[in-house]
């Protein structure tokens, strides 16, 4: 019987997770689900936790759902530990996004200055969780959803030494569904190969007859006649430059908009900033509405409104990965995992986000090889930036942090990098014990 612990259990995404377990009840012999949070999230935990209990009951299951602020009790003898916490909650994200924008720079909570600060706040916490896991559940799998998922996963594997870590994101799932829909071919009849790093990956697609369909999809999704459809609720739907994507020969992920059409994205973000409607601010309102719904003692299923969050299909990643490990299902998934030569342009010991089957012993990535020159340089820059962020987070190293800011393509270098860094360090002081 399985014990699953979820850190950040008070998240409004928890019903998504519970629904995913219920869908897989025949393959997941769950006995206990432990939802853990901290004092600041106590009320959210109680509300969404009660909702989780109702969902389990309505499904006729006898799973125990425990709500606790005691992380050690939750981790004790756990088989799987999933993480979906946000250090500093949404108020910290508002600062991540707004402070850079107040200087005319993209904040972006996973890729930009905001994302680097989310990493600074989160990495010490994930390493603390791993210390507890070494003592309390040495055989458990760590399923990380906490953003920036790539950097947090790399910190867990490379610096925490927790090899049984899988980093997950819902973006690839959306791209798979989008391709299936555009081609009119069931998803299971297509073969996908993703490679890159979290929120910065590309993919190629083949059909059952062995024909590559990537170029056709580029035309269907990003062609001149199309309006460059984004399936991501959290990303402004600005069109890519068709000729550029066509030349690339791979499908970009939604987050590539921040790089390929940075000025468009910045312009839109500044407009949101001026209206007091940055994504974090919008999400804060959505979250409040969701928790009002969750308070309804008759609500015992995931409400439709949760689809307004960017993380839809989250459970198709988390719960499926757990089911695939537990049953050695070998589901083909996109996971942030140790590179080990999968992408030859990047170091062996870094974490990459790539396709492959999930076995009982973890993810086995398909070989990708090298990127074309148009993608090679930028991915190496991005990985170097990530490695520098992680080092800065662990050492509390100001110089390294400044270096990371300078390397990050979304942050201008020089005095602007320093101004932003200094202002964010002050704003987030209480959550940055290492600095
Ligand atoms: P949220 O603001 O609701 O935070 C979730 C919970 O974490 C809160 O209840 C909070 O109290 C708790 N928390 C904060 N610090 C904690 C700590 N030290 N220990 C335990 N719990 C702690 O966040 P959210 O918007 O629901 O998102 C949750 C997380 O999942 C974020 O990190 C977000 O970036 C991530 N996310 C990732 C993906 C993905 O694709 N990987 C998708 C969606 C969300
Ligand atoms: C996408 C990304 C997540 C990110 C989310 C933001 O789903 O994959 O990593 O956390 O969007 O959504 P939000 O609703 O919080 O803006
Ligand atoms: Mn993601």
C-alpha cells in the first residue's frame, strides 16, 4: 500500500492531483495521502484538504487523507513525495513580476528575474526536505512540480544527491494534445520527442507510418494563416515569426515567446503591469474565487474554474508518473532528469527536460543528440544561467547572483542587472536566509 506525501498541500491545484489519483485508483494501491503545509498556508490547507476528503469519499474510496503542518510526520515512510509549494505564496510572485516590470524588464516567474528569485527562495527549502527524506523515507521518489522546476530538480539531484527525483511540467502535455488535435490523429498514434530544459524545450513529431510531421505542424500551428494559438492560459498569445520557426525545424514551447518575440511579450506585460493585472495579480483573484468554491461542503469534484490556472493537466503528469514508476508501465513522458549524454550540447550531470519511458527505476530518456546551431548557443547560455542561479542560491553568493542576472537573456546586463537584483533582494529578504 502506498503512502504519498504532498508538500504545499494547501495549493489550489490539490483537487487536480486528487482527481488524478482517483482516475488511476485501479493501478495505485493508495492507503494514505498526506497534505503538508506551513502556518501561512494553514487555512488554505484546511479548506482544500476538506475538499480532497470529500472527493475521495465521493469516489467510494477508503484512502486516508491527512492534513498536517508537521512535515516530518508526513514524510515518515512515504513512498512518493510530491512538491507543489510556493515560498512566500502569491505575494512573493507579485513582487517577482512587478519589480522588474517597474524598470521596464520582464519579471516572468519561472524564466526571468522573477524565476531566478523563485529559485533563490525555493532551493534551500528543497534541500532541507531532502535532508529530512534521507532520515525518514530513504527509498522514496521525489516528484517535483515546484518552479522553476528544472532548476529545483537539478538542485535536488546534483546538490541534494537525491537521484530518485523526477521534475515535471504540464507544458509538454499541452503540446502533445495540440499536435493530436491539429493533425486529427489520436495522441497515442503519434511519437513525440522533446528536448531542452524546463520551459525552454523544443519537440519533433512522427506518425505511426514513420513520417515526420513536425514541419506540417509548424505550418498548421504557426503558419501565416493561423493566429499562433497558445494552449497556455498564463502566456500571452502573441504570434511567433513563422519564417523563423519554419527554419528551426522543431516546434518551440510556449515559453519561447519570451525569447523569440521578447519585445511583444514585454509590451504586453507592461500593459498588464500598468493596469495592476500582472499574471500573479490575476491568479490571486482566481485563487480567491477557487477557495470560495472549495468551501462549499457539497462540492466533491474538481471545479471547471481550476482550468483558468496555467497548470491544467498537472495530474496527467504527476499521477501518471507515479503510476508508471509503481507499475513499471513505461509510459512515454517528458521529465526533467539527469542528462547523462542525452543532449550532447549540455553537461552530463545537469538536468534536462526530455522524452522517454518511465520505468520502475525511473525515466529512461531517448537519445536526442545535438541541437542545430540556432538552438545550441541559446540553450547553453540558459543552462549556464541555471547552474549559476543554483550555485548562488546554495552559497548565498551575491557575485554569482549578479552573474546569473547578467547571463539571463530576459535581463539586461550592467547597472540594470544590479539595480534589479538589489531591489529584489530587499523585497524578498525574509525568504532568503542564505543571502
Ligand atoms: P501557492 O501559492 O498556492 O502555494 C502552494 C502552497 O505552498 C501554499 O499553501 C503555501 O502555504 C505552501 N508553502 C509555502 N512554503 C512552504 C514550505 N516551505 N513548505 C510547505 N509548504 C509551503 O502556489 P500554487 O500557485 O498553487 O503553485 C504551487 C507550486 O507549483 C508553485 O511553485 C508553482 O510554480 C508550481 N507549479 C508548477 C507547475 C509545473 O508545470 N511544474 C504547474 C503549476 C504550478
Ligand atoms: C504553466 C507552467 C507552470 C506554471 C503555470 C503558471 O502551466 O507549466 O510551470 O506554474 O503555467 O500558471 P498560473 O495560473 O499560476 O499563472
Ligand atoms: Mn511548467
